[in-house]
């Protein structure tokens, strides 16, 4: 997707502070952090949202969570805890239409988010 911000981050057109990368998954620090640790974890492949997951591409979700497992250890928040958030569509507050999971931690997080 040529006009997708996260595709541009994947192909290096937009710089990012990378936290983790493998063949299919990329994680980088959010430009506007909501917590001391705020990382965005994405598939390198352009998938618009959870609504666009299907039998063919669903394996990426498992790969993303495997990556998160490594990232939380690397960033030292595995034991203190963290939150994984997916915003889907307009009411979900999704502003970038490339599937992504927010990984938030480093402080006590409020619930419910409102
Ligand atoms: P959403 O609101 O779609 O769930 O989350 C999109 C996230 O992407 C937001 O938290 C926003 O701060 C982050 N973001 C938007 N543009 C950029 C960018 O160019 N670089 C980085 N690192 N994060 C971005
Ligand atoms: Zn994209």
C-alpha cells in the first residue's frame, strides 16, 4: 500500500526506532507514547485490520505474539506486566489502517480505558 504510513516504515521510507524485526514482523516505538513503554507491533504485510484476517494470513497473529513475548523480556516488562491493545475501525479508534498491536507498559495502566 503506497500511501500507508506503516508500509512506509516497513520499507524504510519513514524512519522509526525499531525494537524488534524478523522476516514477517516489525516492532517500533510509537511516535506519540502513552506510557513509558509504548511499542507498535505490526505484520510487514499490509493487512488493514482484524476484519481482514483470514485462513491465509492468520498465522501472522501467532508470529506477532511470539515477537511480543521476546520484546517484553528484552524491555524488562515481562514480570511487571503490560497491555496489548488492538484498535479496529472508527469506533475502535484505529487511525492507521494497517493492522497493529500497541504494547504498553512501564507504569500501572488504568482500566477500563473509556
Ligand atoms: P491507532 O490509533 O491506529 O490504533 O494507532 C496508530 C499509532 O501509530 C498511534 O499511536 C500513533 O502515535 C502511531 N503513529 C502514527 N504515525 C506514526 C509514525 O510515523 N511513526 C511512529 N513511530 N508511530 C506513528
Ligand atoms: Zn500498510
